C-alpha cells in the first residue's frame, strides 16, 4: 500500500507537470524505459517545435494504451487535390490517416504520404524520402497568432470606441493599455523617428509591440506555445521592419549608404575608402534586421529550454530536497520570463523605431 508521503509526493509531481509546462507529465512514467534523461530531452525538443495540436499532457492507462489530452487542429493538405481532416486522427504519429486515395502519417513533426501500413523510407542521413504534400495546416503556432490577432483587433477597437464615446478618455481595460500606447508614441517613436514623420510608423510599432508581447505571454501558459521561439516567425517580423525601413528611406538615407563621406573629400581621395565603406554600409542594411530576428528567437528559445530543463530535473532528482529546489528555480525563472516577455517586445519595437529614424532622416543641403 502506498504511504501518505508517497501519495503527497506523487500529487506534487502531477500538479507541477500539469500547470508548469506541457508534455512533462509522462516523464515520470519513462523511468521504465531506463533512459529518463533522453526522454526529458525529447519532450523539450518536442515542446520547442510547432505541432498540429495543443498537447497538454499524456499518460498510459491501465490497459497500456497511450492517452493524449489536448486540443486537435485542422490539417489542410494539397496533394493532387485538397485533403482536410482533424489532427487527432494522426494520433501523434502512431496512426495512418486515409484521405481519398492517399495515406498520410506524421513523422518528426512533418506529414508524409505513405502506404496503408505507414511505411516511411529514409536516406543515409535518416531524412524521410516519402512525398511531402503542400501543408497549409492550422498548427498551434498559426492558431496562436490568429488568436492574438483577433484579441488585439477587438481590444483596440474597444479602446478606440471608448475614446470616441468619452471624449478621448479611455474606460475599462483601456485605462491599462493607454499609458503603454502613449509611452511607445512619446518615448520610442518621437525621439527616434522625429516629430514630423513618427506618425506614419506608429501603426506598425504598436502592432508589433503588442503582438510580440501577447505571444510571449501566451508562451508561458500550459498550452506549450513557442511562437516567438520559432525562427520563421521572427524572420517574418524582421522582414517587415526591413521592408518598411528601405521602402520608406529618404534620399539622404541612401546617400549615407552609398556616399557616406559626402562632400568632405575630393572624389579621387574617396575611391579607396569607398571600396571598404560601401560594402560595409550595404551589409549593415541586412545585419540590422538579422540582429532583430536572432535576438528575439534566441532569448525566447533559451527561456523555454531553461524552464523545461528545470521542470525535468524534478523527475530526475525524485527527492524531497532536489525536486522542491528545482520547482523553486522553475518558479523564479517563470517570474523572470514575465519580464523578459515584455522586455523583448520593447527591444524589438525600440530598434525598429531606431531603424525607421535612420530611413526618415533628412539633412539641409546648402
């Protein structure tokens, strides 16, 4: 019979796994496999990737069947026609789905066409050689971005409505967000872009700040969302900054790149210097957005890895000393991550405004 101490300890592990992060609930069961560390590492890797459903946790019932608890999402494939089905049919890669004349199976977070037996062929580098259909599925990353987009739309539509009704005075939750909006306008946009041109960049700056902030906060929930830890997402955000910067760049902005010395020297004296300076300036056009995408991606990815690793240590220690210590560290890191979620949104917005300021610069020519 289990003792009261063992019951309390088991309850402690279950509650921690359920409310701290997805996928960790099964880690305790992996002791039977003899490689608990590898199992935890696999769960961390799975958490960092995009997925076709919101997986909360999983367990093995008394009959030995693996049960997944989560929210399925629609799978949309184009493979000689449209194929739509629920991600629950894939059963996390354990089942083969028939759609029309084809069969599909999930392998390493990607869907491949296969046969009725679910055969996946690999090359020498262990890469699947099966046909991969065009995938337009609503993954958990896409669903999260759509959710945040709708949330922002209705939130700020309501804020604008209260402005109109109350004569420029916000009401309700708008009282919380108005100081943030004013801070972005008065302390980020105006100082970095300038009084004349900051207005045309405000819509993007406000959108990108709240979009990144809300996505980062969503990533701290048990839904296991790691959208801003996906380099494709941060690449898309940085690409928007890159396009806006260069498409709105003034003549002075481009002159600074291709004629950085101006009229300060004779042309024959500038030629040797320009051989070095102009390639550096052109390279800087691409380095700036690259630094944006890497900074956001690396910080959010690292935060999730640290959080999941600390939670995994609880199942490795399995003691009243080690497990509570890991829980305490994980809790402390989660509090820090709340600050990091806001800080990364601020940094991305601040640097974007700074680059827009470079693009909008104008000089008096005499």
